[in-house]
């Protein structure tokens, strides 16, 4: 099965009724569920990725369990219900943990914790002496570190609990993992400590921004974009399995250590050191030894009630904590008591996870609004019954595009799952198909613009529908807002609200109107005083003198952002010069791919646009490249020159200046970097030398002058 087939089968299964099937169907259904679950496990544990939501996965898993419990004869030994997923990656060496890394039993509320306490006291029958340590369950990737003779020698992922991937080199790039720790002072020769590798929210946001920027430029260059980071956990887990430790370092990982898995005395015998007999105290010691350990987010309590209250308080403040935590872990603090209480084959009996409620909410999709962007892009926005998610009320969420709606199979009236990870904007993870009652309606993407009624178009290979009416009022309004915005003309007095007001009052209808405002009319508007009118006047008059790149960016040419605008500014003396540029010439510029070039070309070959530029210039807006008015052309851009011998038509200095004015570079000697040697009369040694390098073109003065003749 490949990813696509798996997704297809999963979606088909997810549309099912999740009930106990007839015996004749049970075996096939169980087989299908097993194969997709195994596939999702593989993607999740090995590639640290997922193609369905956690919720959907749980649904599939629960259904398989239901079928198997009713038809035990169809259970197979390799069913995902029968094993812990094998999280091993073939690219890494497999190593055995010194002691198995067990998973934890889950609990969800104070009653569950009370049951947990009862089981413990039954086991040791001395309730009063039990203390509990509570620590966070970080949402990261588990790690086990081995130190031998005080030196960090090995790191491994959790893997399947018994064996993990050896990732020592990658772990060494994590700054919070000490390469040395003085365990020998306690007579400990070898020790395995355990913890979680995480990315904190601030660093995750940085990574997200970096990737967004990178993708933007890849997209503009017509290249394939990189996958976005989904959440801190996936990103951390993925980072640990990267091949280049330098890239791992760039992910800004942190390791928080909170547990001791195994220790050995100086004779190589396993033992339990008398100084390491309290879970809470062990964290203090690990901290003193140089490890990063949980700080305010841990506590030690005399009663399970106090421990439960601590869990609850963290559940309530998790959103403001800089590291994602999906629960707390309650442990019996005394290591000796832990040993007495013991373990099952799967998990220790002296510890339990207290899981936080998912960052998930459910609501009904009431209607879809279609918003028109400044480039005409139509974005469907879901209006939902207002719902609280992680302390924020949500009533509308972007559905991105038509494809997204089709892929998720979302219908109007559906109960949708809203999720959020970290501080990332909430998104719709899918619909609850089992809640459908037949009244849901297929979402019909409009064929005309909600603002101007012009028909919409969708270029092949794009997923966005667009209104292509150049006079579309909705687009116009967005373009005007963009024009005056901070990264464009930066007209401080002309913010979004004012633009909308002016458009509504028909005070502004296009870019040129901004520089030809009817201030008398504005003065009569509600809320406007002489002073505010004066301020607006002043900020608009200042905007006329902005550097040219700001105007280029403000024009809203498709795919042209501030970087491209700055690039273009360098090439011209006056903006209208770009009328003469062919697509080929544009693509020669750095960072300008065919798509961007096409768009620039089209803009400057539209007579209306040129008229607009001329009108702006008449109104006093700067259209000249003031900063490099010396520059004549970019004809020699990227090329290198050297003059030798006697020139007849110009001096050596004039010749060099011409090279620079046309964007070329002068070299001082013969090398493989040289493109052109201009040989005048009586050229000597340099000419001879250049003749030996085939890549150098040897030309005369006239040929050079022809090169810069436009
Ligand atoms: Zn329109």
C-alpha cells in the first residue's frame, strides 16, 4: 500500500458506521483496518509525520478493537491492537535500552487518580507514608542518554520501548545535553537517564517563520516548496532522525531530563544508589549535575488530592507555558516503594499519566463566506457556532480553498473538529461523519465573484479560484489598503479602516485618487477635524517621496513582494523603463523565476498601467531610482572585464566606469573568473596569458562598445 492508497482506504473506512459488522464482513473489515493502522503507525513513528488527524486515527483503532472483541477468531498476532508500534528507523543503528522504557497508564480526572491511589495503598498498605511527585508530560520525543565514566556515550530514541534508534551524534548537537557529568562522585560508573526532547513555542515559531519565508522564495522561483512544520512534537521527533547533526542544531532543540532508568556501580553491577531514592530528589541531583530538569512545573505532595489539584492547575495554565505539555505524570516518590509496588508487562504500577483534554473543539458549520483578496483570490471562510478552544472564542476559520473542502469531505451543517497546536491559528481537522443525519448540504463553490459577479477562473495546477475583473470593488479596496500599508508606501494616516471608509464614500477609487484627495469632503466626514485632515495631508505628501521600491511593491503586481521590488529598483532609472524589458531579461535577475518575470512583463505591457504610472508621476509621486541614478543599464550584469593595451576611443578609467555603470565588474588580473579581455593596441603579457584560458573571450574596443549600445 502506498500513502495515497492508504489515505483513500482510510477515508473510505472513516465514512463507515463504526458498528459491529456482520460476521461475513468482519474479517475483511478487520484486515483493512489493520493494514491502514499499521501504515499510519509507520508514517507516524518512522517518518514522524501523519496524514490523518489523531481523532481519525483513534476512531479507526477503536473500531478495530470493537470488531476484534466481538470476533476474537479474527485477531492476528500482528494486529496493531496486540503490540506496541515498532518505532524503528532503518537509517539508524538499533540499540537495546539498559532497561525497557515502559509506557504509562492514562487517567483523565481526579477520580481516576483516586482509583490509582487505592491500587497503590492496597499494594503497600501504608497510605500515610506515600508521597507523590508530579511532573509534566512534555509533548516531545523521548530520549535515553547513557553516561559511562562520566562521559556521554550514547543517545537513543524510545523506539518500541526495548530497542531504539541510536542518535548519539544528533543528541550531541543539543546544547542542554552535557557531554560530561560527574556521576563518579557517587560511585556510579554507568547510568542511563531519560527525558524528552522538545522545541519551545518561541523557537517553534521562529522555525515556522523561517520555513514560510523559504517557501515563499522557492514558490516564486517556481520550485517545489518544503513541507510545513506541523507541531513542535513532530518537528522535534523529525529533527532527532535527521542525517546531518548541523541541521539538528538549527532546530533549536532542548532536552529535559527527569528520570533515571538504570545505574551501575564501579564494579559494573546494577544497583540503586542510596543518594538517589526519591524521584523528586533525583531531579534536583540531575539538575546539579548539569542537566535541564523540570522546574516550576513539578511538585511533591503528601496526598493524591493535592497532586490532582496540581495537575488541574497545569491543565488550566498550559496555554501560557512556553513548552507544549499534554498532561502530567503522577509518580510514587520513594524509589523503594516503587519497587515494592512493581509493574505489569506494559507499565509501572507506581506511575500514571494524567492526560489533559485535547486542544480540540467541536462545532457546527453554519455557512461559508467567500472573501475576495487583493489579487482576486477567493478564500472560503467557515462560519461556525462560536466555540471555546484553549481559552479563545472561535467563530470563523479559513477553509483555504475548494480542494481543502473536497479533500476533507466537509458538508454544510457538519459537526467539524477544530484543532490547534501551539500558538498556531486554529484549523478544521475534519468532520464527524457519524454525526451526519442526512440534512447536510454539499458545499457549492461559487462560480462568480461575491463582490462584482464576474465569473471566476482557476488556472491549471493552481488550487485558488480568482476573480479576474480588474475593476472588482472588493479587490480594489484590498489593493488600496495594501498600497498604503507598512511594507509598501507606508502612508501612516491611511490605515485599513480609513481606506474602507473612503472607498465607501467614493472618495478614493484608485491609486491616483490618494494623491488628489478632496480634503473638503473629508473635513465634512464624521470624526474628522482640521488637525486630522492636516495630518493626513502631510503623510500623503511625505509618501510622494518614498524610494521607488516602495511604489513597486505597492502596485500589487502578482508575485512581486518587497525583495523583488528592491531588485527591480536597482535595474532602472525610471520605473517606466521596465516597459522595454523582455521576459528573458527579467529572468536573468537574481531570485526572479519565469512566473514572476511573466507577471512583471504583463504589468508593464499594459497600456492602462503605464498611464497610471504617468498619472502618479504628474501628481508628484517619485518614480525615479534616486539612489543609483548613475546607473545606465544592467547590460553587463554578472560579467567581468579587464582592459589591456592602448585604447583609442576612451581612457582606461572611462572604460572601467562604463563597465560599472552598465552593471559589470572590473577585474585586475587574468584568471578563470574573467569573462572578457578587451585588448587594445600593443597588448602584451596579459593577452598571451588570456589566450591560454579558453573561457575568456578576447574582444576589441568596438565590440565592447557595441555590447553597451542598447
Ligand atoms: Zn470581483
